[in-house]
């Protein structure tokens, strides 16, 4: 699978913002199910697809590959959710 841009799509940006918001609210490394519920997606597969593409773009990382929790924004990913000055 290839992607044309390092910039997140609108849907991917929504995932980044939701991941950031949940983390700020104290949900440490949200699960795919928690992201699905927050985003209102019909399936966890949609969340997985977005997260996999965001990992390829180096905007999200999962330091422990098989952990249930573990998705977090990279420094590069945080740049997309910080308020613009």
C-alpha cells in the first residue's frame, strides 16, 4: 500500500485529534475500541486502517507491538494537533 503525502487526510487528522484529546483526558494510550467509540466508527477495522497509515507516516507509534494499549502521537504527529500560533 502506498500513500502520496506525509500530510494526514481529514479522517486521519480526526483520529490524531481524538487520540490527543483522549490522552489529555487521562486515557493512557487508548485502545482501538475506545478510539472507535469516540470517533463513532462502525467497526474497529476502520480505526486500524487509519492507525496503520498514520504509523507509516510516522505520526503515531506503538512502542510495544502486541500490547492492547499503546498507540500514541509522535512528536511529528503532535505538530498537527497543536494550536497554530
